[in-house]
C-alpha cells in the first residue's frame, strides 16, 4: 500500500490541471468509456479467484504500485474515482495475488492520502460544496461498516465483481443520459 499511496499523492495534483482545461462534454465521454471498460472487465471475467498477474514482486511490484497509484491519483481528481475503479482491478487483474476483498481493503488504505490531497486541491479551486460534503461523510462512514460486513461475511468475490460491474454500467448510462445537462451543484 505505501507505493500506491505515494503514487496517488503524486498523481492527485495532475488531475485538477487536466480538469480545468477539458470541456465538460469531452470529460464526460472519457469517464463513460472508463466506467464501461472497468465494468466489462468485472462482468466478463469476474475475479472469483486470485490470479497470477504479471507483476511478481520485488522492484517491479514497487514500480507497478507507484504507477497504479499515480494513475489512481489522476483519476481521483478527474473523475472522483480511484480506488474501486482503478486500484482494485489493477491489483486483482494485473498484479495478481490479491483476492477481490484484499484488493478492496488495500485500496481503501492507499486512497486515504490521495483523497485528502485531491480534496484539498479541489477545495482551493473552489469546487467543493462543503455543507453537502459533510452529510456525505456522515452517510459514507456509517454505511462503510455495513459494506465491510457484506464484503467479508455475506457476498462471495464473484458476486461482488458482478454487482460492481452492474453498478458501473448503471453509472455510465446515467452519465451518458445526462448529456449536456449540468448535474453538479457548483
């Protein structure tokens, strides 16, 4: 997790720079494509078992962790995602040796500094609705306990991957359907 956290902190400042230079329609199309790609990977080849992956260990694993964390940092500021959509599939499908549950838990730890840095940068740019964010935090922290119980005790990894893939397809559809309409409060 340290390599992914460092990479995420380094990648987080890049996202806002890209964000302010891209038109909203182009950004939406890129994000929809990104969501559908991650969904297809989860729906077509759910990670029911730990895969061998192509990054075995040693220096290659640290380099991979830095690159994956950096990419997640950029995506966190561009799209508001990083851990679930970037890091979890990266750990399960590319790195290997991670179960779906272990990848999700590792991603959560690695994304804390990334999310904090990205949020700080976004707040400095005036893109954070602080009052609304407070209530999101309360709901998310409370629901995280339920999520851990479901992830660890109730749902099998292949079902988690399928449910996540369906969620990503739904999110992509909603974003695409929104078209030119503005969906943010800011």
